[in-house]
């Protein structure tokens, strides 16, 4: 089944200059890749950019991409810094020193970290549907405090 043709004026240029393009000429578009492309064209027509400001073709996707990049980078930096010098890294260091195959140690450790991260993400997603974020934060804080106190107790007893 052939999609019906829709006539839209052409999208505005990146920097709108009325002298260069006094009125956009209409063009026939037979198919859009996604509804966001239709919305982008409609937004360009309804809200042309100011003459002295550059025009961003799809601001919604840019905002979402920026938010996703921020989530990725904050997660990466947090986990990277938390893992530096912890028992997993020390264990991996020792296993690599004792092994004749450091790349296999790297692959095994990497797969284990990916698996534990997947478990954490799945468990966190599951819990987020059943427990409020505040309750989850408090429970995590209490659990970490209990573990810390147990470690301090072991050191004091030794």
C-alpha cells in the first residue's frame, strides 16, 4: 500500500535570512520516517527562528539526547570512581599478576561486572515500581550503615 502524499513547505534553512529565502517553496513528501519528522516540519513553519539566531532542526531530540548523555556520563563517572581501588579491582589485579593470560582475566572480570550491573539495573527497576525513591534511599542508607558498623566491630574485636 502506497502512503498518501502530503504537501508541506520545505523546512526553513539553518539560519533564516528572508533575503535568501523570502518564502519557502512547497515540496511533496510521500513518506516520513517518523512522526517526529512531521512535528519538526510543523514546528519550523509555526515558529520560524529569529533572524540573528541559528535554527536547530529538532530541538526535542537534542534535549532528549543531552539528557541521555548526562545520565550515561554520570553513571560512568560514579561507577568508575567507586570501583577504583575497591576489592574487585584489587582481586582482578592479583588474578592478572598470577595468570599467564591477562586478557582472559580482563574478559572474565568484565563479564562479571556487566552481569552484576545488569542485576543491579533490573533489581533497581523492579524496586522503583514498588517502592518510593525516598524509601529506597533510606533503606539503602540503613543497610550501608549496618554493614559499616559490622566492619568497624570486626576491626575493634581483632
